[in-house]
C-alpha cells in the first residue's frame, strides 16, 4: 500500500471518531432541536469532519504552509466546521 492511501485511511478513521463526538456534543448543545434526527446529526457530523479533514490534509501543504499549520488545521477546523454545518441546518429548518 502506498503511504498516501494509508494517510487517507488513518485520517478517515480519526475524523469518523471526531464526527461521532461532535454529533454527541451537538445533541447536548441543541437538546430539543434535531430537525434531521439523531442519526442525521451523527451522519452530517461524520461526513463534514471527513471532508474538511481531508481537504485540510492535502490543500494546506499545497498552498505552501508548514506541517505545523497543517496539523493545527486538521485538529481544529473539522470539529468547528461540523458544528457550523449542524447549526446551519438547524437555522435553515426554522
């Protein structure tokens, strides 16, 4: 297996766990406001974490930024982005 494939596989696994945690945290933040249901919250959080994490992993170095900024972006942006997507869904369903 190539190194890039292994990086994608490991990052996808980590972002899946982060997405599950964000889905749980979203349930704690917005207790009675689940317009897409519990499963929908978890699914949206997982998908958005994976997509944002993969984009950060490959786009930040391509823009010429350092490995440190890549790691900071990968660890901070996907959870915040997933919460933002879940908030937008709740705001749009009002």
